[in-house]
C-alpha cells in the first residue's frame, strides 16, 4: 500500500474517532451543578453563566457541564450553619463577603476559596440633600458621627431640620437577614471604637450598644425596606427613609429615580466593609473531579476580561480595576459624590463567628 494512501486512511480513522467521541459526549446528559449567589451579584452572574452554558463547556475532555444559578443571602448559610448539608448543597457559592466564607468554614462547611473576588462594591452613605445638609452643614462628608447623633435626637426639629419631616428615618438592609445590613452595623462598630480591628469586647460593650440602639430604632421598618432599600427609597422617597448606608451598586442602579424626589448626596465611610464577592467551591470527600473542574472553568470564565469589563454596567466594580468615565452608571453619579477611584478608608476586621452571632442576636432583640 502506498504511503500516501496509508496517511489518508489514518486521517479518516482519526477523524472518525474524533467525530464519534464528540457525538458520544454530546449524547451524554450534562453534569448539572448549582452555584448559589448573593442577590447583589445575581444579575451579572446569571448573564455570564448563560453565556458560559451556551458554549457547551466540556471538562476533563469527556464531560459536558451545565450550571444553574440560585440565590441565597450569606447569613442564611453561616449564621446558623444548617442551610447546607453533605447531601444538599451547591457546587459553588458567591457570597457578598469573604467574611462569610470564613464564618461558614468556622461553622464546619467544607468550602475552599478558588477566587478571592469576582467583583466588588463598597458601602456608601447616601441621602436626600435636604436632610444631609442639616447634618453636615452642606460641607463635611456624611459619616457615622453625624448619623448617630441625629438618631439619638430622634426628630429633625431637634437638630435644625423642618418640623414636618418629623422623625429621623434611616435605611439599612436588615442586619439579621442581609449581609449588606450586617456590614453596615460592623462599619458603625468600627467608627464608634475608632478602630478597624473589632474584638468581642468591641461588640459587647454597653457604651457601644447604647450608641447603636437609637440607630437601629431609627429604621422605620426593616421588612418594608427589604433586600434593596435603595429601590424602596426610589419608589417612595423620604417617607420610607432619608439617609442610609448601602452597597454602592444599589444606589447607582436606582439613582435616576431617586433624584426625581430631590438631589441626593453620597460619601464613603471612614471604616469600610468591602463586599468582595469571592467564589468558593464545596470540596469534601464526595466532590468529584468533574465538579472541581467545572467550578474552576466557571472561575476562569467569570474572571475573563471580556466579562469583567461589563461589571460596571451593573453598578459594581470589577475584581481588579476601577470604573472609568465611560462607565455610564458611575459617571452620571460623580456629581452626587460617587468617586471612580475613592479612598475606601480602613477595612473593618470583625472578630470570630461566635462573637458576630452574639452581636446579631442583640440586634434581633432590639
């Protein structure tokens, strides 16, 4: 047999094998895995995961993968430590904060961080300018000292505001149910203690709790504010809340409607709890190599520059860079106090899970 004929036959055999293997893989049901995400991250993650699934990804050269997105708040996972079990858990998790991964591991969950951050959003003070100006005199940035003093005074008329504004109304996500709300309370604890490094004593001290209780009481109704207080303020205006410490992304997404009531003013707290959205993989003795490979493939997809560049369209900051003047949501908010590259202040370092659990229990009792 001529050499050329042999090469042609080998080519045909190899091509047939490749086609056959491809058809075999395609005929097999895909490995379906679930990734649980915080609500703030969900819109971007769902978009990116949809695109990932459309590529018909294959891991380890033999297994098709399909990923499903579900939503869960961080506190549902680590506060009680009973949400997930070895028999019922997602393959991966994107919580709002890396603190949540640490606390979940403390609670005994077999989680391994595979990406320190896939996006970010800081906490930002925001409020209707008429109220903020009363607290700051129209000059100094708004922060915890002015807000706590206003909450202690209770009524606007007691601090130079209009009597028809009635009581000071603050807005936070519920700190016993939402990580963004708890993050705001931890920022307040650091501000009171004038230290980013919080301890168990920091959170238990009676002087601190006496200072924080009027702040909690100044929230008209945590349930009404729900998961996204900025959206409620955008719908209902100052009657539902006048000033709040919320994720920057929520302010940005709702800014166009907020300013229908009046001008708003933003500032960054001196003690920051950055919501950094890590990616963690469930990794125990039952986790398969295909599941590990699928989560790793998703990590690479989420961190791909083509997807990171659209993160600011959701009011979020990419994992590694700041937004630019070309990012519309951020650029339009600059006149109100949002900064493209702000000084984020000191990063708060909370104590162990048990100490924070005690703090959350105290908040719940109030």
